[in-house]
C-alpha cells in the first residue's frame, strides 16, 4: 500500500524534478496522498513547506519548459477550501494540455 510522502521524500522528488528527472507512478501517488493528508488535518509544517517546494517545482517544469510527465499526476483536480497551494496548483492546471 502506498503511504503519504514524508517531508524528506517530498524534497527528494522535488530535487529530482528540478534536475530534469521524472518520478515514478508510485512516487506520484505518495506525493498526492501527502497533499490529501495535509488538506484534511493540521499538517506538519515541514510537510507543508516540502509540498510547497514540490508544487513550485511542478510549476517550473510546466511553465517555461512545457514539460509534462508522470509528475503531473500529483496535481489535485479538487482543491480544499482555504488551500494554501490553491494559486500555484491552479496555475499548473491551466498549463496542462486540454
């Protein structure tokens, strides 16, 4: 069973992405679960910061490079009310091919 990514794991996949590598589907599921868990309860500040780093890395890959690979599977289609990631995730979703 896939578990939510920890702050360290989120930083690791963000670094991979920033260095031009993609992530696996299992890692994508793990990142998405971390986001879901963060939205449902008070998250660890380290996890919130790492998720912010992750979504910024995703935006950086989508915006200037137009690159989309497995990492786009981490983007939530439904955002939580008051979601601190709303703006960056919304920008990411707008950049995806229709």
